[in-house]
């Protein structure tokens, strides 16, 4: 039915505040597909003194949210303990293409079942390159061949978007409101 939103379907609108749009709103399916297939995201957090902190990371889009990992002592973790507001970006740095900006709050995931599902998503997306095991609310990278844990514990955070912007380079900006 036209005009009825499905679950997790955002309100989509063309943002005309930035120049003169040359195209139409980017369909949500196109922006979502980029989130699902992106190899790299840039995570922006805020330090305690108000300065921004940006770092690249791998993440997965699953069930309407972005999920990422970090160590307990990483700067981004320290920042998130004080201020959960984040922005994640991905896309292209060419003349043409699509870039996506996700805004929301990062919340730590500790539920065993959720972490098991996310570990499976990571393994599927990355063809086994990120073989996480779940123990006591943490992810651990595990080497099957050597039968050993490769990293210390990793926190897992999820960001349910409050707003997503898609920038069709040189064409238009679309806002998806959740």
C-alpha cells in the first residue's frame, strides 16, 4: 500500500538546503545496500574535552543497525563511555558515487544470543576473515587452525540510526529519518 511504511523503513526526503539538487532523492534501498556492503566505515566520537576523534573500522549492517567492535582501552571506547553520540560514514571519494552518513547513539551489546548472531554476520560478510568467538559478553578473534585466541576481548557496540544522510556526489542529498 502506498504511504504505509514497513518496519525500519525511514521517512525519505530530498534535502534542498545544500545547493540546487540535480537529481531526485536516493531510494532507501540504494543507501541500505551501501551500508550492507561497505568494507570500511569512519567512526566519529567526541573526546571528553570536546575535540572530535575519527577512526576507520570494519562494521556490519544487520537488522537495521550498524555494529562495530573495539578494545576496552581504545580512544573511541573511552569517548563512548562519556558520550554515546556517534556518526559513522562510508562511501566514495570520487567525482561520482554515493556516500552515507549515519547518526545515532552507540550502545554496548553484551547479550550472548545477540553476540552469537553478530559473530555469524561478521563471518559471513567477511568470508571468515573475522572469526569471532563469544565469551562473557565479548568478542574474541579466534584462529581455528592454531586453536587459539588471537586478540584480547573486544566490546561490541550497536548504533540504531536516528538519521541517515545519503550524498549522491554532485547530484543530491537525501535524508532518511527513523
